[in-house]
C-alpha cells in the first residue's frame, strides 16, 4: 500500500472489540514510533501502555476516550529532555515531538489493520496525578489501539477536507 492509500484508509475508531492486540504486533507498531524525528534527536517522548484492568478502569474514570479498548497508550514528554528554542522564549519541542511519534504509531497501526483514535479530551493534570507521573512528565494525548468492533465504520466526515486553496498559500 502506498502512503496516500494508507492515509486514506486510516480513520478514528470509537468502539473496540474485547480482543486484545497481539504483543508482537504492538511491539512492531511501537517500534515505528522510534523512527520518528524529534528536535535535535533528543527523543523526549514517553509512552505508557495501559493494559491492566485496574488501570483501564482508572482511565475510564477520567475520560470516555479509551472507547472500550483493552489497550490504551498515553503519550507524554519529559520537560527535562525536550528541545528549548533559544531564539524564542517559551517555545519548546515536546508537543511537536510527541505528535510526530504518535502519528507514526497511528499510521503503522493502520498498516497492520489495527484501529486507533487520537484523543486529547481529558484533564492532563488529573491523568498525570492518577497515574503518579513525575512532575517533569507532561501528557499530550491518549490513544486506544486495538481491533475495531465489528460494526464500526468511518465517520461520514472522514474524508471531507477544506479546499486546498483555503489551506495552502504559496508565498
Ligand atoms: C489533536 C487531535 C485531538 C483529537 N481529540 C479527540 C478526542 O478527544 N476524542 C475523539 O473522539 N476524537 C478526537 N480526535 C479525532 C478527530 O476527531 C478525528 O481525527 C477527525 O474528526 C477526523 O476523522 P478521522 O480521524 O476519522 O479521519 C482528535 C484528533 C486530533 C488530531
């Protein structure tokens, strides 16, 4: 499958089967995240794989965005490890770095026929507290990852995009 076909085929899945993703498949997908570029190659990302019933339940208390998946990834970065732009006060790379890693993982999953959904609708502070993450770890998104429930289809809006002219300006 070429890249455009893969990008077209991926869509957000909001209902998952109980069948857990196989460990080998998950490892392959996570390894694709390790190929992602990060600012100055500092690799500040941290990925927490949530699978125990206790922790899946804990996550469900905080957000509906696990969508019933037996595996949910929490993507974060280490404030001590991301690149800080010396030319612009307060500009740092953590969120960008994590987003590229998560995108690699989302597309690698799609290539394996594995569903995902990028989610940021949760309280980062409450999530970090609930999982006892150190103060230097900042969460960015969570991502259920696994087999889509049988009846799931892409949302009707999946391939609807703005006109290219509204988005892309040649300067
Ligand atoms: C930064 C970001 C945040 C998102 N947050 C959520 C979310 O909290 N909950 C959710 O169900 N979907 C979330 N989504 C999924 C988008 O709604 C979805 O990607 C978009 O509607 C396009 O649909 P598609 O992924 O099926 O093509 C998020 C996507 C992105 C990129």
